[in-house]
């Protein structure tokens, strides 16, 4: 890995652990095993390096989310896969956490990739939900844009609750709750056509959301 790559990856780690304010150039250099001269050879300064790190994290976050959104299955199946995937919940969202950093929010260049990523997530979720509604999987009354915004708000809020409690249980409860709200919009006609709990069906999505099932155990 090149020096520039080590600096970017080290900054990504530190931003997730400490935030922008708590990440010093010296800490970045130490983590990357690079000298001050090397850092300033590749980047104009801490803001420039942080921007490269945030953009890299945003790109990876989008790519990983797209893996779930593009898989076969119903709209609820795909969103369930996205929300239930493995996450380091107690560390928080590497993008969402930056909204709590005053220096990031005060600097338009640093805030832009954060805002763009969360906006992309809302729009992508809305696209999946709209597709499900058009296929008849979801009821016509469902508002894709409003529901997508709710999903993102619950996801980010779930991280906050988990970190405050030092437990993943509030996060799991929040995700189960929002999936239950979506399951309530599943078209009755579409649900009747599927085999109960068959993989890749709306019925399976209802089970995965927690409807009619015992609460999920807390993860360590």
C-alpha cells in the first residue's frame, strides 16, 4: 500500500473512532507510519486528507448498500437484507457520525459528501419501494419518498440509541419496528400468492421483519 493510501485509510479509521475534531495530523501520521513531510507531500493539509477519506468511506458505503438493493427479491426482501446485514453498531455509522462533528458541518466541502451519501441512500430506498409498489408487492397508499426518509432516520437513530445504551438491542428493536411498519403495507393480493415463508418472498420478509416472531436476541 502506498503512503498516500496508508494516510487515507488511517484517516478513515480515526474519523470513525474519534471524529474530525479529535483526529490530529500527528495521530494520522503515527497510525499511517508516515512522516509529516510525506503527509504534506500528498495532501495540502488535514482538511484535504479528511475529504479524501470521507469520499472513500462514502463510496464504499454506497457500493455495499447497492449489493443488497440490486439482489433478486421483493422490495421488502431487499431492504430487509440491507437493514439486517452485519454492522459494527456500537461504533456507529461512519458517515452518519460525522453529522455530529461541528467542524465537518461548518465546512461545506467536508459536509457535502456526507449530505450526498445520505441523500443517495434515501433516493435509492425510495426507488426500491416505488418498484415494489409498481409490481403490486406494496399497497398503493405507500409513499416511497416518505417511507425511505423514515427508514434512514430510524437506521441512524438506532445507532445513536445503541451507543447511548452501550448495547445493540435498541438498534435491533428499531430495525424490527421499521420493518414491521413496511410489512403492514405489503399487498394482501401479492402475499396470498406466495408460499408461506418461502425464501425470497414477501412472506419471508414478514418473518424477517419480526412480524409474528419472537424478538431477536441482543448481539454482543
